């Protein structure tokens, strides 16, 4: 078993600082990650009526904007929008805030970026939006403060706005691999937040869910791509594919999903939202 220096020292580190360090210039291999993981967003876009939903949206709060991949993939289906959607956006990575501010496509109009964690963010009186979304961004939030953090999203939605969350479920390869990685390499690192936890913290009676199944496919011969994907999944710049393949737990999980010439990694992803939001998306 390979144990990191932080474990030898007995340190406990939350996922958010690890994520922020990973989302830095010269560290993250965004192109490799999105070659694989953009399939989640593409299926969401093809299965949902975002033009109908966003037709009535003038203001948006993006809780965990990341590198802005979702708006860039969604934009081609919104080319007929004559107006714009004012966007405020939050992410603990200053690099992500800067990139989103510079590259958000029409009709998304960047307004104010908050380079902070959701836990440290304090909504101002009267700060509200037509739509608040957190798309593939809750994983590294503080589990102990999850309900309070999601309550902030509810506050930002105000009386008239709605909430939309897109998050991998417990059974997704994303969570299963990360948990195997933690046990073997970083046992004092907490598990990621699952869709089930987010849904529970938001309140089942206040939300509806829609479930998607999508595979992340990586050619078996593209070892560099597989390594980059798994590093991003774990927010670990030092882990190597060789170490993963030498660890029984992580190697067995990879082997289980290796087929003829490719790895096919199954993801279950939940779309969670207020009823009127999911109804609009279904139209």
C-alpha cells in the first residue's frame, strides 16, 4: 500500500483545498478531463429543454462555475436568444473565476464573481436570482455544513427563483473509484458528496429528481488520458496510473470496467430541482 506524506503526518484535509489546488493554471489538464467527462453535460443538454427553461430567466447564480464548460456546451442551443442572462458566479478557484469572466458565451453575461467557498459566502440582503444552479460542483463541499450551504442556494433563489442541482449518485464510478482510492492512498480524506446526500439536504418534499445513466469511455491504449482522468477524479497530481494498477482495490475496479479495447466507466447522475424547473426542462 502507498501512503501519502499527509497521512504519515496524521493530517486531515478536506476535499475543497485539494480541489482548488488542482484547478490552477499548469496543474489541471482540462482538455483531457473534458474529452471524457463532457458526456455528462452533453446528455443533460440533449435530454432537457434548456431553451424553454432559460427563456424566462434574466438572472442566474452559478454555485461552483468551474471552468465554464457547461455554458460553453449549452450555448449553441441558445443562439436564438436576443437578450442576455446576467450571471453571478462562485468558485473557490480564482483561476476559474477569471476564466469564466473572460470566456462565458452568449447569452450568459458575467457580472460579479465570488472567489470563495460556499461555506464562507454570505448572501447579501435582497440578493436573489431567477435560477440558481450547482452543476457537478457539490462534491468537495463540507459535509457537516451541507444543509446550511444548500440553504444559501435556497435563499439566493428567493421567493420566485428555482434551484437546479446536477450530481453523481452513490453508485457512480466517480464515487466508487474515489472511495477505493481513499482507502488505499488517503484514508483520512473524506468521501465526496453524493446526489442522495444533496437531495436529502435540500428536502425530498421540495424537490424532484431525474436520473441519467452515461458512460465515460477511455481507449484502453490511451494510458495518458486514463491517468489524467483518474488524477482529476481524485484531485491528486501525484498519483500515477502505475500505482493505481498496483493497488488491488483500485486495479480491481478498473479491470471490472475494461472491455474490448476500452474502459467504459458507468455513471449515474441525478438532476435535482424544484418542480417548476424540472417541468420546464421536460417540455
